[in-house]
C-alpha cells in the first residue's frame, strides 16, 4: 500500500491485518500498531530508514520475518501492557538502531537471527514469567555492545552460536538449561560463566566456549 512512498505519518485504523511489504522502504517516522491487528507480516517495515519509534498494542501475536529489518533509525520499540505476542520471526529486528528492548513474557518463539547485526544494542530484557524455552542460532550475532542479557528462568536450550560476537562479559546459566552446544563460541569478551545452583545440565557441548576470554567458570557437579 505504501511501499517506497515518501509518507512520514500514518494513523492506522482499527484493521485486523496488515499486508506484506505494507510500508516497505517508506519514509514513515513512527507507527502505532492498533490492538485489532493480530500480526505484523513479513517485511512490513523493512528498510524504513527514518522509522524511529514503534508502539505495538496488546492484540499483536506475531512479528514476521524481516518485519523491521534495516530500520537503522529505530531506537524505541514498546509493547503495550498485557501483550499477547508469541512469535518474533527470523531477522525481524536485524540491523536496527535499537539500544535496548524488553521482550514480553508471552513470547514462546524467538526465531534464529532475530536481533543480529545490531551494533548499538546494549540490553535485552525479558519480562518476569517469560515463556521462552530456547535461545536460537545467532539470536544476537554480532551485537558488539550487548553487555546485558539475562537468560530467562525456564529456558532449556542454548543453541549453537546464539551469543557469537556479542559483548557479554558475564553470564548466568539458569538451572533449567539442559542443552548447551556451541552457544558462546566466538563471544570474545566473555570472562565469567555462573551456573545456578540445582543445575541439571549433564553435558557442555562441542565448542561451547571456544574463542572466549574465560577467566572464571565452575563446572557443575551434574556434568558427566
């Protein structure tokens, strides 16, 4: 509808859905997604390089692949109270201007590479009671300023290279994690790893801490 359009301001009415590429490469600077919309489709705002702020109301359950890819001016993404967001797609927030973001507790699926190449991203937070179970492949790949990432209690799997080339210096592994294979490979600044008491992890997978600067780690007794 507004693909490659110079429009800068749009008030979205009480629609039920948006189309793919609806604002692709447009001049829009801010957007509020109304509560009537249930999903942000693939590439909806890709390459909107003037888009600085996004407010997502509680009805949105999915954010599609590449939805905000290369929105390089994007500094603020806010989710309304009571958010029902469950899914954030591949590359959804790749190469944005984000410095911090708080993921709603309702999110169960944070797809591969969803936040990669965010050179200014410093903090990712998860609301209390997060339903997330897996930190997937290259979720925060090449986020060199990312120093604060608290893995939510309840996460069971840290996939290969999920933290590669990010700026984390210390990480706490929740006692719910049962699978960890190559997760911190190439996380060069990483110096300290802390496993929570009650850890049930039985194996630290191949290359998990390869090419890090580890100084302190206490291997849990559960490792066989």
